[in-house]
């Protein structure tokens, strides 16, 4: 059973150096919680590049297709009307007038589809309780999550984290020292 | 960290040698403390104006739009003027949050939150006018392409008015989502500082359980970037489509191809003026002078000069083309604007939109808070007159001289307009007490690049 240790840091630059040195000592750094995005930390923690932009593209082309299908069905197939002499017998002839709606529906689906995917993927919904190991992690503290597999090495890892610049070390909801 | 240093020639964007914790304190103070006297005075005024608007609107619904001064010749008047004016104001928020994000302009981070909020409130105000202009707002669902019981007759996808329905609803919902996703980390900050359980519960719900892990931030930044990329063409399309409402008609003075870029520039111009009006008051009342600095005001004023000049060139181009086209109806429409019965509206527009922003070429004026505030009010008024001139002067003398009329608003129409201003400020004042008015998390990430103490080293 792996133990989760939290190292609390005061500065993001100290934290980044700490991750590099801890990794060198074979410590498994799982994640970081921070009050703002730290640039370059994704590489240190081996966070894979998100595919959310692809999701957005998929939703976008879904929107385009829906809009084209809708305008074709309503204006050409189901009930064609001569409006101001605009050609309405063939879809492609009437298409220029449908571009604005097609564009808007593309953006609508791409934006909302992506936003919903993001919320679900990151488990962000009203009513979710956030796991906050330190009350100031959304203010000015940086929390490093470390997993220790071998319990005999616990003290060694704790002292490594402390010597890397952490101001506090906590063992899953229990204060260490 | 090597990437953390800014060129020495740049001025700091965050003054007062802040720490991360100090920034949290400063920006959460308006939410956690009690509202001061100025807040209550403004709130009471804004709320009263809103109530007056609701009364006028109720009267309109009960009586019909005959309660307005609009007539057969001038069918679009005060209401559509206000609609275009409010929508235009909304555009600055999206420009700041989306286009300036793509251009990596870091100064936007101090103002984007409140500018986006302004966008949302402005679009709500704008939306009211076409909704009630239909006369029977309870039938407004006819604007959506839904199968109905009157025979399978559909909405007309050839009409720019329908394009507007799609554009405005997309714009409103996407802006709302963009704004709210950006708020999540800051709401989490407020949640974790709350003392009372009730507040903690409410902010906990609002923050959606934000935890700020590296993976969350990674996705968050990607989502912001893609949303910015989607919002940029969206914001340009919205005012383009609004201008199509006019430009695809055959009314002289409306039927011009210059309208889309001219409207978009005008929208950004008026929007920045409104951002300045609000920010100059907000930075003082909420004591945020160290975050919204004179440099921010100067940069916004530079955008005002640019967009104001584009608008000025557009006015002159319209005139030139009216003459150059050789179409006498077009020529008359423009002569009538300048020297006809509505000359005062035209020249107010020219003075406020073309002449006053040029004063910002003087550094002394564009770095002066008072001068900026006054000019921003002038621009707001000028841009309102621009829409009034385009709509009313083009319509009031149309194809048949026998139906030429004058238009003047009734107090009901004026009341609705005053009411939307009240609604806008009521929403903004509540926003300033409930949500962090500055994008705290984003701003913290640039402290070490642009904080005053880091630039001194």
C-alpha cells in the first residue's frame, strides 16, 4: 500500500528545483497543486499533452454538419420558398446565405462541447468537494504529492523532501513535524 | 528560472512590491469586507433606474410598441440604436480576453475579468431591445427553428435578422462560459478563505470543486487558448452580422459594403470607452490602483486612438463613396445627415468620435485619469449618436417624400434605455461584491515577470 506524502513549498521556483532533485533520488512525484499555472511543470511531472483541442475540433465539425443538414432540410427539402428571388432550388446555390448560421453553430458546438469535456475530465462540477491538503494551496502555497511504496523508506523520503526546500511535510491528513 | 525575466525597458504592471499572499488579500478584500458608502449610493441609483426601466417595459408590453415614438417610416429607432450600442460595448470584453490573449499581451490580465463581466451584462441589455421590439415577446420562440403547429413553415435562413438570433445567442453563451471557466480558480481561492459555513458552502458550489493540480492547470490553459481562438472570429462575426441587418437592405445610407469592418471597429472603440469608464471608477472605489495602473489606462487609450481613427476614416469614406457612386439617392441621404433636420446628431457624433479621441495623441492627456474619464464618456455618447444617425436619418426621409416624417422618442422609450443602464450597473456592482474583479490566478503567474520589485533587480 503506497503512502501519499504532501510537501508544502513557499515558492514555485524552489518547487521546480526540488522536483528535479527528488526525481534524481528516485522519488515518485505524482502531482502538484498550485494557486496558479506553473510553466514548465508539465514536463517535470510527465503530464501528457491534453487532447482537448482535438475534442473541440470534433465538436466543431459536428456543429458544421448539423447546421448544413438543418438549413438544407428546412430551406431546400421540406419547404422551399422564393425569398427576394434568392435561388432556392439547389442547396449549393442558396449556401452563401447559410454560411453565417453554419459558422455560429460550429463555434457554439466547439466551445460548449470542449468546456463540458474539460469540466467532466477534470471532475469539476457543482457539489464536488475539492481535496485541499493545505488551506492556502489556492492562495500562495505549492503542494507536491509524493507516493512512497516501501514504508521503510518513509523517513528517508521525508527528509529528502525537507532538505529540498519544503517548509512543511504532511502524511495524508496527518501532520508529520 | 530563465524564462521569468522581462525586458528592463518595460514598466511594471503590478506596483507596490506584492507577494502572492498580499495579492490574494487585496483582491478578496472587496468580497470579504463590508460595502462602503459609495457602493451603496451607486447601487441605490442604479437599482432605481432599473426599476423605472421595468415599469416602462411593463407598460410597453401591456400597451404594445405604439407606446414608443417609432412610426411607419421610422420603424427602427431608439430601440435598435440601443441594441447596437450595447452589443458594441460588449465587444471590448471579448477583445481583451480573446484577441489580446492570442497576442500575449500580459496587461490584459488586470482588466479581463471585469471586461468580460461587462460583456455579459451588456449583451443582456442589448438582447432586451429586439426581444421587446417584436411587440409580442411571448411569441419570441418563433425565432427558433422549431417544428410548429402552423404547418411546417420554418424560419428564414436567408435573413440577416435570423443570423442575428444565432450570432447573439452563441456570443452570449460562449462569453459566459469563457468568463465562468476563468473564474473557477479564483472562486476556489475565495472558498478556501471563507470563515462562515454558509459562505463556504455557496462558494464551494460555485467553484465546482477546483483543486488546481498540474493536470487541471494544463487543461485549463489549453481550454482558454482554444476558447480565445474560437471567440476571436466569433466576436468579429457578431458585429459583422449586426451590420448585415443594415447593409443587406436597399435603404440609401445602409446599403454599403464598408459596414462590417466599420461596425467592428466602432464596437471595439465604444467598448474600450466603457471599460475605461468602469475601470477608472472601480480601481478607485476598490483600491486596485496598484493592479490597474496608469500604464493600463494609457495602453487602452492607445487602442481608443486606433479604433477611433478607423471609425473616422470610415465616416469620410462613406461620404466619398456616396459622392463617387453618382447615385443621387445615396448622395441625398448623406447630405441630409450632415445638413438635414438631424444635423445636431450628426455633428455630435463627429465631435465625440472623431475629434475627442485624437486628444490622446498628447501623452499628458492619455496618462491623466480625469481626462481619460471625460473623454471615455464623450466616446460613449458619440457612439450612441452614431447608431442613431445611421438608423434614424437614413429612414426618416425614405423613398416616398409623402411619407417623410420626423422621429422623437417618448418618455417610455427613454425610460427603457435608462432602465438598461440601471440594469447594467446593478449587475456590475453586485459582480464587484461577489466575484474577484481581477483574474487573480492569472495575475499571480506574471508577478515575477512584471512585479515592481522583480523588475528593480
